[in-house]
C-alpha cells in the first residue's frame, strides 16, 4: 500500500514514518502540497497523509483541491490540527479523518486500515453499471442494501449446507439513534450512519458482506466463520462504534448492540432461521443494557457475551 506524506517538517515525523513502513506501507514524502498534487495526476497513491502546516496553501486548500479532482475518493487524513472548529471544517470539505499531531502510530495505522478498507470496498462496488449499483447499494452509507443482503445470505447459506461449511451472521443496531436525530438533526444522523457503516466495513474481510438492512440496522454475513470467529468480529464492531466521535465538534457519542447467529446449529435450518437466531440475540443485548454482544449457542439459544463499557 502506497502512502503519500505531505509535510515540510522531517524530524518530528521520522518515528511515525518508520512505524508506517514496518506495518507494510510504502511512504513517499512530499515537501509541499503543490508538488504532491502535480504528481498525483498520473499515479495517485492509496492514501494521503497531510501534515499541517502544509505549504504553500495550507491543508484546507490542499484538501479542497484534492477533492475537486476526477479521482477524488482516495482517503485523505490530516494531522496536526488541534482546533475543533478547524477539524469540523476540514471534515465538511471531505477529509476522512482529522487528527492531532500527538496521535500514536498504532491508532493512526488503525484509522488508515479502516479508511483504505472502505475505499477498496467502494471501488469494487463502483465497477458495476449504474442500474446494478442502484439495485444493490444503499445510497446513504455506500454499503449493500437489504435486497442484496437477503439474496446473498440465501446463496451463502445454501453453499454452507452443500459443503458443510460454517456460516455466521452478525446483526448490529445503533443504540438510541432516534435521540441523535432529535438532538442534532437528520444531517448529523446521516453522518453517524455513514461512520458506523465504515466501522463495519473495516472490521470484516473482503469476502464478507456488509449491508444496511433498516434505518439504523446493519448486517454482516461471514462465510466460513465459526461462532468464535464471529464473536471476535462482533466485539471489534462494538468497540470501534463506541470509539467513534462524530457530528459538529465531534460531540456525538454512539454505541451499538450486536447479535450473532451461526450455522450449523440445532435450530438453524434455513436462512430465515439464521436471521431469527441473530435477531433474538440482538434483542437480548438491547434488553440487558445495550453496548454489548449476545451470541447464540449452536445447541441452546442466545447467550450474553461481553458487557457494557
């Protein structure tokens, strides 16, 4: 994966560059935004990392220029911004993340993985024709829609039965989402839904399926995944959603309740029964306090795992 780092400062970021390279990134440094913009015309990188102050225009202008190009959807992260109002403006201009200069390398790597996973998934979807895209993609969140989810689950369930493979289903419901719309407005609520969808996409494999199945409800189909592996994914989703800070000045906090079902299981013989098993676990997670994962024992039923945090 290629990362272009735009900074006029060398020494303060040398340790960060080493950490990125050790994690497998190929880092190319540009001293100013103008040189980087010109180079990106012919062969853009997988992601941009812009450090403020960024000559000659500043990160805000560079961000606007990058987003105005034809190939404008690659992840752009901005470092070194401490002011909340400036962070909000940059997010409005299309930054994928705006971070303080003191961010730890591990956290930056996690955020890069999330953003590039979203980009790769969206790029794969965009290869479809316009009519096909409308049929399978949720317009707001850019993940798959309920129609595609039901068709894919049926296919994966049939394949799991035929070859005796495990299959897991993770259902995610955002906790008290209506209150976010009422307190902050629907535009902020839409941003929360998009951010939550990105969490799910980043938490799963390329071979998995993420879909928005209702207003604030999502689903992840995990082929060839046993219950233990699905629990790991579900906990990652719950944790990452709880870490989100969205909305104006990043004051909107969010949690999610998660239910997990799997095949093979005693009471799961059809795709509908798999949905029912995961949905029953999701309902239990809600009843027991939210912000938790509940999974179905293959031979018994819903079993709570984890706790609110």
